[in-house]
């Protein structure tokens, strides 16, 4: 009896304290959440980089959608593979310019005399875990009987050629293209019944060159921002995976059309046409590209957005003598995503979330391949002047946009393999869940 009385007395004595603690914790949570809320859904390095500037005007929309899930190495492991540092990787490279025929001439840095080789000997180390380098046999086994398409600009082609070179240790594909046009290629790995394709679409929407010279002597383009580019949108329905990218072409002068009318432009210098900036065209182009994917009733594949890869021009713009001569990666603390690079990235994230939300209603699957942070840290990985012979009698600018092969872009395919593994885990879990439901309702 005394024991019960003591227990009752103890409970009564602690109840007021417990109530006070609960009230205090609740007040703290209600105070902290509004402060942190604008950062929810954005990678940590963007939060750090953008802390001194306001979010784009449409950030509110993205805050209302659900947060992007981190891509983890294994279930339960607290590691986002897209945040980390570059570390030495002495066994690399895993192919050379003499063993792989798929390297585009302008990215064949060793052929054209690049004197240093350290840029090939790094790998990505996520914070808190290891990201394996691509295992070609494992990759090909995962994609057996499937198909993958790269859609976008020449950086998409750059990644595709990297993938072909990485897989060349197991098998080379055969050309099964429907056309001789190099902008639209299809390759087949016959032993694995795996098809790899590239569909060139520099603006992701319908476009046409208006003037081959233009205000900056790089051409002037009409962009039909609300019209699908049918050269790829009519081709991808049968693909299991589609990797979409875009960015650098939007620096070029362009005229924007919507509903068959000129609505503005980017640096077109046409009388009575308002300059809406490149970011307006960029946002609308991605919105239309994603709308195209969501409209494809027979497309059952997974769409990956491969995020913007920042250029690394220093001491001038690309057409004003800018170059990239560094020979080592940056550390994360040495550089931040800002300016145009941050704006392009944020637009992509916002439009991705918007498309993901709409696509979910139709059973569409979207995944984010966030290569921006890793790419930002690699000023040493570009061809610079080593994409052509020094005495060539043509006007060629230093290339600080594309990537040497072998080089940092090979890591994008390390990301890709890890994401494909995670798709296998998701698929297995979904089958277990659906199987459990069927058993319960029998």
C-alpha cells in the first residue's frame, strides 16, 4: 500500500513539470520552424551559398511542394551522395583516349597535348559514406533488356560518351541509329539487349535559328517556349530511363514566342521587343519540356533531371579570352554557387518539383541527379585549349563548359549507377508492399 501511495505521489509531483516541458518544447518548435522553412527542400550547399541573397521570386511555389529526398547509399544510412569532396583516386582512369573510340574530338584532351594528368585521378567522396566508382558489369546487368536516353545539349552527349567509354571494359555497342544525323544516335549492347540513345535538343523546346550572326555573332534563335520539340518528345515513350539536361545555350541571344506571338527576348536588340532575360526563357523551356513528358500517356519510364553544370571561365568571358587553367579541384569551402549558376540551378529545382507534383497524379516518376555541387568544384576538368591542335586555322574558343574524357564527368555515371540501384530497391519494396496487400485481402 505504501509503495502504491509513493508511486501515485511521484506521478502527481512530476506531472506539472512534464506539462511545463511539453509547453516549452512546443513553443521552441513553433518558433524555429518558420525560420528554417525557406531552407526546406534545397540542398545544404545551396542554402549556404544563397544565404546572403534573396530566393528567386518563385521560390514560394517550391516551398509548398514536398522536400526532395536525399539519394542514400543504403537504407537507413544518413548520407546524401551529392554532397562531399573530391579525393585522390590513383587507379583511375579506367579507360584512355586510345582504348575508347567514343570520345568526341573536342573533349579528347590527351590527344591534343594537355600536359598534366592529375585531373583524371580524382573520385567523389560523399560526406559520411563511400560512392563506388562505376562497375561496368554491374551496370550492364542492371539495365539488361532496358533502354536509356539522354535528351538535351552537348553536355548530355558528353555524359553518354563517358558512359560508353566506362562500359567499354565489358562491351562496345553497335550503332543502330535511324538516321546518319549525329545529333540523334542510338547504340545497342547486344549481349545485354540494352539500348542507349542521344537526342539533341539545345533548348528542350521547339526552336529555329533566326540569324546565324546575331548581336553577339553566335546566332539569334527563335524559341517557341510553349511548343514541344517533337524531335525528342515523339521518340522517348518506349524508354525506361530518360536523362534530361539543358543550360548553356540560353546565354545566346534569343526571341521568345508564346501562343505564336513574340512576348520578349534575351538580348535580341530588336526594337519594341522587351528583354525578359535568359532566365525567363530557361524557366518556360523546362516547364514545357516537363509538361511534354507528363502528357505522354504511354511513357512509363523514369525521368532524371541532371542539374546544371557550372562553367569555369576565369579572366574573361568565353568569347573574350576567358580560360580555365587550374589543375586541382576546389574544396567545398573555397567556392559557393552564386550568380547565374545559382539562378539556373534554382529554376531547375523549382520546375522539377512542379513537374514531379503534377506527374505523380499520372503515375510519372521523376528523380534528381544533382551534379551541380560536384561539378562546381572541378575547374580543372575542362578541355580549355586542348580540344584542338594549337595551329589549326579556325576560330576556336577555350572550352570551359564541356569535360575532358577521361575526367570528372565520369563521376556523373557513378551517380547514375547508384540511382539505378536505388530504383531496384524501391521496386522490390513496392512489390513486397503490394504483395502484402494482396495477401491481406484474399
